[in-house]
């Protein structure tokens, strides 16, 4: 196999999958949009050593980037990951340590949220969720119970209880504390919407399922899963926007793995592993979140302990990564990083510093420049955006 294999291996099928996406999913954010809102979820319980008080809504000024508080929805337990529906009419939340997901409707007048209802996930400790490109099914990663749940989305945006709960089998990794059992940590659709990728921190595996867009059903691919390095703890992942490449961030051993993606079979082949922290850093660290620029030329990850954002460039032909250095996270324990809809501003949520910070990304070099803005928000752990 040559290092140029992914460019010739499945790129045609990968791009065909992109072309098959519904127009609403592939069109992106409207250039006519004038309203931008940010939805911030928090940890709220003593078990999480949290100071959070619920789900915060902010209006973001499109010119200055300043955040203005709009709403706080209290009486929520650990709204720890949020996702916006494809039509941006609804926001859905997973709840750490709980067994349900929550639906909120979005007001187009002022961006505020209204609680719709809760639905049973059939699992425990939902840590991540994703909605399919057509907005018909919500899929949840149940960290504590080691399963993945499929919840139908009704035409009015409300959720039904889990229609399918898929347990994740396998041998736990060597870390007796963090890998006692299966711990799925993310739900990720491939660019075609035909496959779902699930990094499992507890089993050192990256599961791949076929997704039936009509029934919402998940079924294992022939490969089933890719085996990660023992004790690495795969946590989150992202696809290259045009190459058949998947990058996986490994939480426990602070590394990133590049996989080549077969878009016809849903098959992953490992190609490279690199550290997410500097070689001269000898302290404790756990990697948290990964994001890529809109063109796939640059990849970013957050490090908790080193308290940094790692910067990497990706090879234009293979997607293999090269370190570009590290940017201080401007706070402690950056659990989340992610781009705003323009894909030009990177945001970070520093969980233990109670701040949300931002950087402007140089599209030519991938370097990050601090904006100097910081939003005070207790125990922030996730950000979702809506724009119209």
C-alpha cells in the first residue's frame, strides 16, 4: 500500500456519497443569515463538581462577535451535549448520568428555547448525540451502559422513546478505572449519511454501523469495528471534508489516529498515530475534542491537563497529520472546541475556568489568533449554533 492510497482507494465513492446528501444538509449556512445564536450546555451536579445552572442561550453579534445573554433554562440535569436539527427549528440535549434526551423548540424571533419533552434512551449517561441528515432520527451514545440508542424524531420535532438499543461488545481495555466496560463517547455520521461511527473509549475500538435512513435501523458492517491501540481510549472523531479520511482523538493516551475510510464498505484502515501533546510535557493529560477546518487542511484538538489546543496540518493527498504546535486554551480543562457556522472562528469551553473563549483562524496558515473575548458561563461543556 502506498501513502497515496486514500486518494485513489475510495475517493470516487466518498465524493458520490457527498453528492447524494439532501440539499438542506449540504447547502450549509445561508449567506443571507443575520441572526446567530449560541446554545451552551453545562454540568450541573455535585457528582460532576459542577457550578452550572442549566442551558444558556446567547445572541452573537455577526460583526463584533460579542455574546449577549438571552435566556437560561434551569432545572436541567447535566445538559452536557447539544445538537441543532438540520432545519434549525429544534435543539436536542443529552444528559450526563441520566437515561433520557430532551427536545427544545427554537424561536425564530429571538433564539429562545422552549422545552418540548423528554424521551427514554434505553441507556444510561448519554454523553453525545447526533441527528441524521434528514432530521428523522436522533442517535445517542450511552457511556455508562455501553450502548447506542436510536430515537425517532416526530414531524413536530418531539422525540419518541428509543426504538433500537444496540449494545457494543468487546474486551475492555487495560485501564481499570477508565476502561471497565464499553464506553461509547460519540455518534458521528459519515459525509454520505449512510454510516455511523462510534468511538468506544472503554473497548479501544471504533465501531461502524450501516444506517437505514428509512427505518433508522443500525446494523454492523462486515468489519464491525477498527481496533485502536491498547489503552488509547478513542473518544471523538471527525471526517476530512473531501478525502476518505477519519481522524480519531484518543482520550487516555493523548493521541490522534488517522484512518483511511472505505466509503463503499464502511471500512477503516489505520494509517498513522501522533501525540496530541508536546514530547516534553510530563504532566497528566486527557484529550477531549477534535475539529477540522472547512477545507480539511488543519485539525485541532483540546488537551485537558496541558490545557491547550493542538494544531496540526494534514497532507493534501493522504490526510496524514503533522504537528504545528500548541495554543494555550486560556483556561483550565478545555472540554469542548468547535467552529462557529462561518468556520472562521474557533471556540473553546474551559470547564473548570467557567469561560468560553475564541480564536480567529488564519485560513492560509491555520494559525489561531486570540480574539480577546471571554464569556463567563459556569461549567460549560458544549456549544451548538443556530443561524438564519
